[in-house]
C-alpha cells in the first residue's frame, strides 16, 4: 500500500519538529507499506470495482487492510491496540443556557468516546493516537472529533486519522470514509487549535499500488454486517 501524503491540520507548540513525531510518522508509514495483496507480493494490488449483470457492484472489503496494518504496527513496531485514554476531570459538560428560561444548564455526558485504534509513547514521552478508518463517513467525523478532544485535554500530543484517497475509495465498500468527503471540513478542524496548548492533528492518506480488471483476481474479503453487505450491493 502507498502512503500518499500527511496533512497537518494544526500544530501547536511545534510538535512537528520533535524527534518523537518524526519517529512515529516513519513507524506508521512503514506499517502502511507492509500491507500487500496477494500476501508476500510487496504491493497492494486491487481488483477494480465491477458492475454485475443485475446492475449492482462488486467492491473490495476494508477489514483486510486494517488487519494488515495492525499486525505490522503492533507486532513489528510495538504499538498498543485498542487503548482507552480516560479524560478524567477534563471530560466535563460545558455550561449552556436553556431556552426560554435562559437558566444555566450542564447536560450530563452519557456517552463514551471509546478506544483509540492504536497508541504509542515516543522516547521523549509524547503520547500519540491513531485511528484507521474502516467505517462510513460519519465514523471519520467521530474519529477526528475524538482526537481533537483528547488533544485539547492534553491526554495526547499527536492524533492521526488514516483514510483512503478518493481513488482508492472508488474500489472499496461503499461510503467508506475518505479524504474527498472530509476535505470540506478541514477548515473547521483547523480552527480547533485554539483549544489546544500543545498538540498536532493530522490526516494521512493512503492508496493502492496497482489496479487490475483480471476476471480471476479476487476481491479483498468483506465483513458480513448489514452495512458491508449494503455497500457491496449498492447501485451507483
């Protein structure tokens, strides 16, 4: 799999110049490059999406890509998977107003942010979290918001969302989060830096190495949940 580019959404405190950030970026880019299909080929070759006789589409699943990334970054690079950062006292409801009384109100926080896909600590103590996108576009928004909240709380100093390019998206399960659909929100996330004392928020974009329309070349396997099935079959 190819690393295309990393977009720095904001960088407070010159995190980008730190040795920890450089080492972390190199680490997860190596893990991206480790994803290949067929296994052992060294390249990610994908079957192009194809319309079936019934007018619906065959596409590649996304679980295989995340699995390959996790295997390398955990087993080889030494990161930790599915780790929760407890925001503790920083996770307090904001002071709001009710209408029409205009009384002060704090709406209780009744939902959890969930685990980060991956975390690590740099040699100089920097905490970094990564989210790898395998869900639909709303999942990408949740991941970016979660990373921004953790950065504002000071729980992490760097947060990264890894998403497919628009070109890769075309051949994956329908509606998977991708940079094309996130591009219109970058300015909004950039302005969240005002809440961060020191921290970096980034989006890394990945893509296949090769495409083929060989009829005997297999598609990447898909999950069996309703959303995956819907994405495989949707007309477009």
